[in-house]
């Protein structure tokens, strides 16, 4: 759901209805009785309290749903941790979503990977966090007030908005890097 649809449907319209209900009651009272508050004063206090509590309950539900949605987008809570015995080696960068992502593969013993033989597309991983496209400093991620995330470089001040967090965008960058490696492997086998 786009941000402006979310704001309109989940926040603006319900608040508008909750504020217009007493106004509509007052206007109806003025038209039918000639007094602005007569009909409103005939509504039992218990109904007014229930109406007020429903509005408060609705606000709390929206806040909780929003928080739960953000928790699930913070990356995998349980994931398979892949730790190669000789660590990781950088083999290049890929530009995606306006930032640089470092492509890493499991390092081979005694630095035999310098020619990058036997790299499989399944070996590729993307290092998180991404790097600034201007100065290549690791970016920091902040939740945006209106939804999504802001990625910011603390060195040069570069800033970019993203609808998704580092983890989601890293998975997408990984798919692109894998496909590029598959193309390179296919071209080398065909020639």
C-alpha cells in the first residue's frame, strides 16, 4: 500500500469522521430544534464515553500494527548463518537502488581465489550495509516518519529514501549479481 493511500485510509478519513460526528450532530440539532447543543446533550454520557474509547482503541491498534510491520522488515529474525572457514573476500561492487553493494564470496585457503576460479552464483553474498556511491562509506539506516527508510552517509551527507530496508534490497541486489555472474560463466563456456 502506498504511503498516501495508507495515510488517507488509515489516518485521515477515520479522524475526519470522528471530528465531524459532533459537528454533524450540532448542525442537525440546530436545524431541527433551533438549539446547537440540544440533541448532543440528549446523547447519554455512556454513548459519548464508548465513542471516545473506540477512537482511542482505533489509534492504539494502528500504532501497534505499524510497529509490528516495521519489526518484520528489520531483516530475518532467524536465518541460516553462513560463515566460511577462511572468511569472505570482496570480488566487486554492484550499483542498485542508488547505492553500492559489495559482492563477497567465501575466501579460499592461501589466497588461491585471486583469479576467482570455481565461483558459483550460489556462493555470492551481498555485504550489508551498502556503501555510499560518492565516498564509499558504509551507510546508516533510519526509519522514516512517513514510512520506509532513510539511508544516510555520515561522511559526506549523502541521503536517499527507500521503501525497503537493507535486507530486502540486499536480496534484490544479490539476484542481479547472480544473474550477471551466470551470464559471464555462460559466455566463457561458449567461447
